[in-house]
C-alpha cells in the first residue's frame, strides 16, 4: 500500500493538529502509527478514512486521491473497515444487527445474504453464541471483537484501527492483539494507531512516528526501536520503554 501526502494540514478552531505534511509511506501490509498523545495520529487516521477533510493539501492512496465530495466519498468510505477505541457499536442493536446493518444499508446485500455473512464473521471470532446479545451484555474484549467482525464483514480494501486496545484491561488487550496478529498473518492491509509498543515492534512492517503535527520519522520497526535517527523519537521511546 502506498500513501502519499502533499502539504496536508488540518486545523480545529485555532489549533493546527497536522502541519503541512509531505511524505510518501509505502508498506506491504501493516503500518503502525506511534507517538505522544495529541500529536495528530488519530486525526491522520480519520483523514485516511475520509471522515474529515484536510484544510490544505492532498492525500492519495495507491495513486487514487481521497475524494472530497459525495457520492464518490461515500463509495470510498464503504471500502474501508474502521475500528475505533470506543467500539462505536449501536447500543440498541444486537451484535448480529450491528454487523448486518452496514451490509444491507451501505453495501446493498439482501437480508439473507447479510445475515449469512454477519454470522460467518461472528463465528470466525468465536462470537456466534453472542449474536443476539446487545453490546451492554458483552465484555470489552467481546465488544471490540464484534467491531472487528463488522469491519471484516464488508470485505474492505484495507482496515484502520484507532487505538483498539486503549479501553481494555490487560487480558482483553492480549486477546485483541492476538486477533490483530492473526489478521496480519493473513496479509490483510492494516493501518493502526497504537500505544502497544511491543505489538508495533513485532507485527508492523513499517512504523511512522507522529508528534507535534508532523511525521518525524518513518522506518522499519527494528530501526525505529533500535536506532531511531530523530532525537524526538529516541527520547519518546526511552521514556515509554523504560519500565
């Protein structure tokens, strides 16, 4: 996958979150975005998802610009599986209906086809017995697995994860990271924002460090974690890996 950014800037009110980023990031399967909180990682991910638009600059993915207007933008978003840290499941719908909704309303599948595909996704993630439960009755790990099943069920071109383990306890974090590692072993294309440095180090093909609204360094995990060139990157990793 090849992501090209040319002068990308994003502001919220008077705050510049991403500042004139120009970079080409190419990787075979998995890109991990790391860096301090508030550095712009989640904003960058939302730009890639087409959920927000840059105030300046352009982004292309595999040579195709991210559309700026509907209906092309809707078609672009429909090809991406997105998983957020807060699950973003509809609380009034069952696990099955959370998955089935996008398949019928966005992708135009018949109810029977949507049900079959949704149940296949739930079964794959050991959730078939929970298909008719609402999110409030599921554990945090189960809710995140439902969210991942929903993202996979649409058969996306690529997957985006925004700190998918940040609201989970250690046991559930390990459960979700194991699932992500399985997806990586299937050569699925993924971009994830993560604070799990061990996972980024051992699973990603490429790591991008984002801080202060800029991409400070992009390199293979062994070089980022072993011999980062940028002092900001080295100092950050020295702090977070100290204990």
